[in-house]
C-alpha cells in the first residue's frame, strides 16, 4: 500500500460497498427468498395452478438493509486492508521464489476473506432472516433487522449469529480465488491494449491515474465479468449457506410463514450438528442437482452489477483520496 493509508483503504472500501448495497440489495433479497426451503409454500400465488410467485415475493425488498449498513465499513475495511497486506507480503517473499502472480492474488484474497467473514457472518445471519419476514398489513413498521435480531436472541444467541460461517467461507474463498485472478488478468489486458504498453510499463501505470472515469469503467467492467462467472460456479455453496442461516432463526415472535424457522425452533440442537454436506444432500433429495443452482441467474446478475460498481467505485475512491492528500500511487496491480 505504497500510496494509500489504511484509513483511505477503509473509507474507499466502505463507501464503495455502501453504494453497491443500496443498488443491488433488492436482487439479493429475491435470491434469498428463492433459495429458501419453503419458497413455493410461502411465496407462490395459491390462485394460480402454475404456482407463479405472489405479490408477497416483491414486498419488503429492502428488509434487513439496516444491519448491512452497520456492517459494511468494518467488513469491507477488514477485507481490503488484509488483502493489501497479504498481497504485499506474499508478493515480496513469494515472487522471487517463482510464485506466479495469479497465485499471489488468490492466496491474498483467501486470507482476506477468512478475516472478513468473521465480521460479516453475524450481520449476514440477521440480514437473511430479516429478508424472509412477512410484514402484516396494518402492523407497526418496526425495523426488520431488529425483529430478526430479537428472534435470534436468547439462549444460544452466539452460535446462532455465527451459524453458516463455514458455509460462507466455503462460498467466498473459491469465489474470490476465481474472481480476482480473472479480474486482474482482464483489467491488465484492457489497460495494455488502450495504452499500447505492457502492464509492467511506467506509462501503463500512469495512464490509469490520469482519468478517473476511464479507471472506474475499466475496473468495473473487468470486475463484473469475472464476478458473474465466479457467482455461477459458487452458487451451490451459496444455497447451503442460505439454508443454514435461515434455519438459525425461529418463529417465536413474528409470523413469517418460513418452514426453515419452524424446523430450527422445534429441533435447534439437532440442526446445529448438521454439516453443510448434509444440507447439500437434503437440497438434492428435494429438488435434484438443479436445486443447488437455484438463484444462479439472480446471483450472476447482481454480482456482475455489484462487483463492477463495488470495485470500480473503490478504485476511483482510492485514487481520488490519495490525490487529495497529495500521495503518489505507484501500485501496479488493482490494490
């Protein structure tokens, strides 16, 4: 992190994440509901023989956003700060030994994800349970995040809030390991073609910082393409993660119509012993192998948009913050 301070990285990463969350959050809510165990039972329109989704599916698409806003800065800051430190350390010690650059990026992103997931898991559990809440018409408009947190409280609240950590890591590790090397490769090729210089050239690096708009567009497009591919590949792990986190909730205080919560409430101790593999087998027994790819299209779309805006905004914000403080950014890779 030669030019940017840790504070700059956290501000840039947190600001980028917040902007993206506001834009793509409704797609994430739809994906969560589609992947839930009782999707058809809860959201199908009983008046249609084809079981088309009812209007209830499209209500409350921003439920749970509050906890996401709270967790955005620490989670994003943890990821980017850890990624830069790990990439710098591995690159400094590994490249002289012949470690390929894509492997450096993959290892750094894996370390960053493990750290970030510790911060992200509790908010992700609250968010996904909030996304499944069905608000009754005429009822008080209480915060969905607070309602979900209330359900998760009481005995065993700690384990519940960390439910699905392993599944989240199992999804995010391959996702970032796939996305970042592809992203770095595409981005370097595009900049190389536009500048007419190899990625290692001085002119190549300075060109990236001359035009903030061009930097954002190229970074965002590269990230979106890489992210959408990685999203489809890792959808099975995302389905397992969703099932685990939804089952951490209960049906004690708010009427939700979610079968996941009733199962967890009736036999929470038995569920806590179930592994991700057991849940994957359950999904296959219910819907076949295609059940593990439920929500893949939505996930690919919102990841393409989200990753493009997220990393594009982050790179522009980082360069702008550094310029404002008079720093000279000489990093030759994304971070």
